[in-house]
C-alpha cells in the first residue's frame, strides 16, 4: 500500500505562484510514476503533470506547459508541483497519484489540496 499526502494549496492572486508537495509513504518501492491531477467544481478530474522516478522524464497537459514544473525528491519520496503564472482557470482541488507496478498498474490517490486563484 502507498499513502499520499498533499500540501501547499491555498488562495493566491492571478499571476502568482504556489508550490504543491505530495509526500508518499508505505510501499513506495513499487511506484514508478507520480502524477498530479486536478478537479474543478463541476468538472471532470484531469491530468496535469507526471514524472517517472527512474530517469526523471516529465509530462504536462497542454494547459499548463511553460507555467508548471513537476519535480521529485527520491530520498524523501516526495513530488512537487511548482505553479507559476496562475490563472483563475487553475482553481481546483489538486490530487497526486502514484502508480505501482502491480496488476498492470495500480493507482494510489491522495486526498487533495485546494488551490484557489482569485482575479
């Protein structure tokens, strides 16, 4: 099992920045990818960014490319999402997800952290 705890959310003005953290514990040795998703009110949950623990390859949704940066600290089993130039459209609950190499890919989700961008 893997437990994920997000932090760093809050209220920020448009154009501002926030850094989200997702700390993983438990059977972290089985995880190979960490991702950030978000869900705005009345919207479906969508992919934001992802990173592979091995190699550090990163992936981004088109809507956040050039503004968000995902990174990881292997020693701390923590992934970060640096969010710059925030827009009101970025307002959502942000969730981290760990993918484990079990059953063709087993997912673990955090409980989310609220990000609100005011204008």
